[in-house]
C-alpha cells in the first residue's frame, strides 16, 4: 500500500507543481504548445519503443491484445450512441476522455510494483491493443467528429492516423516484433533515456493546463465521463473475470487493468478538438488517484496482494 500511495502522490505532486509554477509566472498557457509537441513527438514515441525491449509477441498473449482493442471499440460505440445529440466538440470530449486507458504512465509502473515478469507482460499486451486505439483510431474519430464530419472517409482517417507519432511508433514496433527483427541494444538504450522524461512532462503539462474555473455545462460533461468510465469498468471487469477464455492470472490482471485512469495526454487532444482543455486536465488529475485506489482494492479482494 505504501508503494501505491507514494506513486499516486508523486503523480499528483508533479501536477500540482505545474499549476504552482504557472501561477508563479514561470510557465504560461503558451508553453503548453511546446510541451505538447515534446510529449507527442519525442518522449512518448521513445517510451513506446523502450517498452518493446523485453516484449515477446507470443500467441498466448494475442487474446490480451485483442481485448485491448475490443474494450476500446465497445467504449467508442457506446459513446457515439449516448452522445448523438451533443455538440461535436462535446462528443469529441467524451470520446477522448471516456475511452482508452493510461497504461504506460500509470498502470504499468503500478503493476510492476507488485508482480513478476509474466503478469507485467499481460499488462503490456493489453496496452498494445489499447495504444493502437487511443493514439490512432480513437483520436482520429474524435478529430473528425469535432470537425462535424459524420462520414469518415478512408483518406482522412489514414492521414490523421499517420500524423500521430505514438501510433506510428507502435505500428513499427509491432511489425518488427511480429517479423522477429531485433533492433540494436543502443536504440533501446537511447529510447529509454528520452522516454524516461515522458511521465514527468505529461504530468507537468496536466498541471499547467489545470484551470479551476469552469462553466457548469463543462462540469456536467465531466460528471458524465466519470460515471461512464466507472460503470463501463465495472461491467468489463466482471465479464473479463468470469467469462474471458484465458488462464486465471490473465483474467485477474485484466479485470484490474480496465480501471486504469484517463490517458495523460487527453488534455492535448481535447484542446485540439475545440473543447475546454482545463476540463480534461481537472478530470485527469482527479481520476488518477481514484483509479489507483480502486485497483489496490481489487488486488486485495482478488488476493493478489
């Protein structure tokens, strides 16, 4: 429990640091553009590459990858159904913040504190499917929805997909792993060095984007996203634990993973879609410790810790 609380409060401290530094005048909202580019185009892709160093795409883990894809697709479908009468920017806000999971920056370090390599590999495999969605298809759909495009043209989807550096990084690494083409160790070493900055920069960015003053309509949408994520997480967790056709350890781990918090770079995508980015930043900073507490409770209930 001490390890979990240390990590949770560490994340919150960095978020608070970003907000305090902005109040002190060291940073301004203009700096978020530069930090966003650093995260999206350098540190996050490097972190993706680094995570593939010890990853082996065995057939036994293919179902975990498929589950990462399936849970995201189900969430996207439900969001589009439930928000069909909302404004385009609000739909995009629900898509970005109501679907997907922050595995790499939150859940993976959290699980590594408790489990050995096999359990951690399960989390990584789920994140492969999850990351392909959140850094590729989900944000592409959200971008097009925000522009008021109801019909998704293949050309527009592909263009938006390949403009996402994290998505390209995942696609390249999955291809190399599938073909069993190894990269030199020095590539992973350099990627790891740059990727280590990703957690700090992403959390600091959330703090700088944090704005406590928000409209009532935004608060309503924030509450809607929170309720949607919790209900869906409970539903997914129950189905995975009782009906997922995999070994018990896989079912236990994945039933916890679906309680992961919102993607740390959700405020960046939210702003790009024309919605109030501070709403995503506040929601993100509140959901992070809440998710860690829920995952800790499940660890105890399932007698894994």
